C-alpha cells in the first residue's frame, strides 16, 4: 500500500479504525479455509487482500461512526462441505 502512495488523508481503513481484531486480520487464509489444497504442512499463506475504507462526511447532516468489523462466510456450506469462497467476506457496522 505504501508503494502505491498510501491512502489519502482523511480516509481510514475500517479494520484498523475498529481495533484490528486479530481474528479478522486475514481475508484470504489457507490456515482456516480448506477449499484449495496446499501441499505444505509447514507454511500456509494468508493475507489481508480485501479491505474497506471510509471517509467521514464534511457535512454535519448525519455522522457515521465505525464501531465493529467482522469476517463472514467462515462456515462451510453443509450441502457441499466447502466454504462459499476462498476469501472471507468483510462487514462493518456503524453508529449513526
């Protein structure tokens, strides 16, 4: 991200803004997601490819405050015994 010039001033990463919960750190995680076979027993890659960014409104009509960030899709679909994707979905909650 820094090589691309970082994020513009006034824009925040919602995972960081809501406390950087460790269980939400990786949206692509071969340790937790078994959809794709990975041959190594010693190392399984993971990364935070997917992100949500937020910028507060300059108008005071309505203010949103980010309060919680979570991953979705962490359960296997019972009918096929697989996750719906190799990435977890991300969801953020706001107080208004």
